C-alpha cells in the first residue's frame, strides 16, 4: 500500500487521481489550499487525509509531504500566469526532492515538449525539464484536450442555443481524454514505478473532429446541435494563450497513439467520447446556463 500525496486534489486531475488511488486501496494525502472546501470534504468522506498545502509556502509543502511515498504533481497557469506556474511547479519539485520521495508523476500537456510556442505548454515543459534534474524517479504524463471542456464555459453557453462553438474547422482531428482516464493512468504509473519511471507519455482516449463532436453531443443531449467555427481572432481577444493553442492544434495537430495506449494499458478502462457524453447529466449542465434576456 502506497501513501501518495496528490496536489491539486480538489481540482479536476488531482481529484480524479485521488479517487483512483483510493479505489485501489492506497492512502491518499490530498493537498489543497482550502481544506475546508466542499470538494475537500468530499475527498475526506472517501477516506483521504486532507492537508493544507500552498505552492508559495514551502513550510506547508514540507509538512504536507512528510511521510508520503510519492507525489502526483499538477500545475496550472490559469488564475495566475505562466511564470507563476513554472515557479510554483519548481517549488513543488524542490519540496518533493527534499522529502526524498520515491516517485513523482507530473501531469503536463500533450506535445508540450515539441516547441509549440503555446505559452501554457511552454511553462509546463519548463517544469518537466526541472523535474528531470531533481534526482527523484519521475514520470511525465501529458494529456490531450479534456472532454470536460464540452460541458462548461463557452461551449455550454452555445449548446444551450443548439450550437457547438469551437475554434477549429469541422473536419480537423482532435485528440481527447476525460479526467477520469487521466486519474486512472496516473494511478497506474504511481503503482508501477519501475515500469514508468523515466518516461514521458502523451495520453488520450479518443480522436474526434468538431463535426463528430457536435453530432455526438446532439445525440446525448437529444436536441439538434451544429458546429460553428469561432474565429481565432475572437479567441485571441479573450486569451492569446488559448488562441495560440488552437492555432497549433489546427495547423500541426495533437497526435497521440490512442490505439497503442488502449492496447498496452487496458486496465485504465479508456472512455471514448460517445461514452463520456452519454454519461453526463446534460439537463443539470444546461440548467446552469444563465437565461438570456
């Protein structure tokens, strides 16, 4: 039985990893800036040991990591910026190295090691590079686009009006993964350190086009949905970083060996997009969209 520290445990990837580890019978040290949040309470009810940890407070990291065997590490630029993400990621790696952990699994982004020019890919790659010098056994998992992007944000606003608004051509392939599959793969890597140490692995569960995504969502929601290609210029006004990402994915693609992953790691229980969409509570999602006057 492992004792695994999970950073970002109240977020999407950390939460999925914590749940997968708990389901496999391991002890989870759930790290969060707010141990009193509803999400922290949910993890506590599942059996996690919830501890306060702040990337900008080294003492809190040292205390939270003490007595653990390994670490699932996640960083994000959203809500801050890419420089903050890199600084905080390096601080977490330093704390884990000082605690002499036996393994760090870092989640990054598919293709972040390919010089994409996408700011939040580049910041993640800086953390990857730093991790490799830390003297701790490491694994980098690099997920493709999250399926959960399609049940929130601007996508959900559009779906409420019968439109799948996405900044890509209708026929351009896009690799996708749900957070539950990320968590399952991270848990697998943590449980099989010898097999995964020293490896960087892009991961995805399915390949879709925006046109097929619209069709799949229409079937799941049971209403007509059409794809609308949002101009990159419109995205750039809101987020130059995301505009750069969509430009890269459209021009270069986000290829991941989905067939190989499914063949080599069937225990992950990979979900295709149809499975994921069918499992969503679309009535609840759509009810959360504010009514337009």
